[in-house]
C-alpha cells in the first residue's frame, strides 16, 4: 500500500515535536489526587492519519477496493454477535444432564426477566446455594437423628467435652472419695458410652405369653 505523508507546519520552536509545540506537562493537575506520572489527559493517536484524504493518498484502485471491503466487514450483522455455546465450553454427558434444568430456566425465564448480567448471576449462585443448603441439612439430620452409639455404626460421632476440676486436690482433702462417687469410673465399667446406659435390651417387658 502507498505511504504518503505530509509534514505538519511548524507552530512553535520546540525541538522535541514535529509541530514545534511543546510536549504536554507531566505535572499533576491542581486539585487532583492522581499520581504525577499519570495525568490521564485525552490524547489523540491519529495525528495526520485523522484525515481520510491523507490515509487514502497513494493507494491504487485495487488497494482502495480492498480498503472499502475491509471497512464494510467491520459492520456487524443485526443478529451478531451470535453466541454458540458448544464452541465456548465442552461438557461431559453428566454435567449436561444436571445442568439442563438450570440452563432451561436461564434461557426461558432468568435472562428475559432480569437481563444477561443479573440472570447469569442468579443462574450461577442459586444452584450453589441450594447445594450448600442440602449438604448442611443432611449433616444436621445425621448429627441429630442418626447419632452413632454402641449398637449402630452410622451417623456422626460427637463426644462431650471432658470436664476439668480446677480444685480437685482441695475437694479430695475436704471430702475424701466424693469425686469418685460423683463421676463414672471408666475402668470399673464393663463397657462405657456412647449411650450404653440408654440401651433397651434389658428392659423388663413382663412375662411372655408364648409357650417357648
């Protein structure tokens, strides 16, 4: 392609720019809390290329045709951009199965109702919150209703905090044997908790009426 450039007219005597104008100041603006090395002033990168006649000067007919075609290619179709889900992510069959209800909910309700941003936020957060709630409820159920004892090996095992006697020596001197009587001596028991004392196998249910 052609390369046609016209040197701008000198508007000052500064040796650091082609136009002769002094470079912009680097100092911080008054009343601004931005750092001195970043003024954030608007700056044009077009220079002489901002003029369309200068950009197209020196181009052949073929190059002009290619440029016109390139400019038309920058215009998007009314249906664009088109999001193809299969191109952006590859999901295995299991993930496709458990994501299907939520994806349908997002396509037909969340996105049309709340928009793309808030609909996506709800689509991402809602399954995680529900999954966390179900896990918490399951753990709470097993902890409360399926506690492990000496008869069953299910549930969650919880042990009570061991009691600590701060003045055990003084209590023993003042009342000998009181500590042993107040607590359960594990070494003297055939079997200790959890919940062995609440067993139901030795309840007196009366005399059986069966002949055997």
